[in-house]
């Protein structure tokens, strides 16, 4: 029952995607490219073999990627990530992310 109530809201969200604001021919091209990509992924995935070790490595890499994205996310600073010299000049930040030797 909950799912049935959420569907109209999700349909409205899909209707708000920026792709629908594109010109008609460009929108069609984008949708065809995405459909072709999904078909290629499906064909490649059906022909591939996976071992538990492969899935674990994928999970670790995915976690590291998410961690790296969170570390490099703009933390409310107008300039995003910058060197300590730039931050001192702009009187911003102060968080040390890492040292490089």
C-alpha cells in the first residue's frame, strides 16, 4: 500500500528531470544513448562470471570512492578544496586533509 502512495510522487519527480527541458530531438538522442548503454551493460553482465572475491573487491573500491567523494566535497567554502596558502590568503578553512612527503 505504501508503494502505491509513493508512485505518484516519484512520477512527478521524474517529470522534473532536466532532460525533459531539452529540445525534442536532443532529448530523443539522450534517451537512445542511455538505452543503448543500459543494453550494452546488460549484455556484458550476462556474459561475465563473478566470484565472491571479485564482489568483495568491488565493494571495497566502491566504499573507497564514496569516502574520497565525501572528503573532497565542498565543505561550505566558496573555493572548494584549496592549498593551505590559498586558504590563508582568503582567511578560510583550516582543516588539514593530508600531508604529502
